[in-house]
């Protein structure tokens, strides 16, 4: 494990992940079929296996940090972000977040196909903590960034995947979050959209927003992050500067 340098940091603590573990039950059969329910009643059903995507993960993030999170597929990155966002709960340990969290975990998640773009903005912005006055004030900026044109009053079912992604990103980054969670969303959309997203993320960094950023693109992590966490098989094996941590990760150390 790469040791993190012990440098005093007086900045406000935004996130604490303390000995967090998460497990899921994995069935090798269909548990709710009538035959399998009957087997459960007589104690003959196969027991589910336990899958632990995270084990005893600990780290702190302070205000203004941009922290990268790397690891191969299945290492627990998305599970960790879901726990921090409150979309799931750990089986052990504790997560404490200070301030407003804006999760960019799946762009457009929660958008309803029969609702208009405006209605989806209002609902998602409310879920992210904005009141009616704040939504009204920020609506023009959200629409302009998403480049919706005349589609604001159109049902979402007529939006392309790119339009949905742009709108999901735009809502989240216009909520003035204290902590922004970014999970591979910059791989969505065309190059122009990606650069626009990166530009907005850099603006948020300069404004002091704290970011936790997941990506398989090491160049992007180097560009945006000043610290990197490396997850391997659900365990935190490194927490350090981008150059050292990414070199170890890419070497498979």
C-alpha cells in the first residue's frame, strides 16, 4: 500500500468514510419461483452467496479537494459512490457528509419519459436541494448549458440520449454542491460535450467545490485531480498523489 503523507490540513472536513463495508446476497437460482419458495419452506433451498464489493474502506476528503477514484471494473468504485450519495447503505462502518451532495452517477436517472424537460429539471433540482425560487433563477442557465433549444416543453421520450445526458449534467452542476460525485459520466456524449463538462468541472474546482471523480482515463484523472484513491477488490490499497498512485495502479502493483 502507498502511504499517504501526513501533512496537516486545516480545511473543513466534507466527507468521512470510516471502515465502510458493503455486501449483497447473490442467488444462483430464482428465489421467488413457486418451486424454490417451497424448497425454502422445507429448508432445502440453496443458501445465497455473499458478495462484498467493499471491505473496511477508510478515507477523508476536505473542502476544495479534487480526488480521483480508480480501479478495474468490479473493484467497488460505483458502489462506494452510491453509498456516499445515499442511494444505498453500508453493512458496516459509517459515512458522514457535510453540505449538499450532487451525484453524477447516471445522467438522466429519474427522468420520466412523459414529463417535459422543464418538469424533469424541477423535480431533479428539488431532489438535489434547490427550492422553487432557486430553480426559477437557475432555469435559464441550466437550459442554456444543456443546449435544449426549443425542447424544454417537449416530453423526455423524444429526447436523444445525448440531450438527456446534457440535461442531467446541467441540473447537477447548477445546484452549487459542496460535494460533487462524478462517475464516468464524461465518457458520455460527443467530444464537444465532454470538453464543455470538463470546463464546468474546472470552474467548480476554482470556486472551491469538492469533487470525487471516477474514471478509467488516467490522463483525465491527472488533469483534474490532486489526489487519487485506488480500490482493488473492494479494498483501498493506495491514497496519494496522482503521479505515484497512478503509476502503481497502471503497473498493477
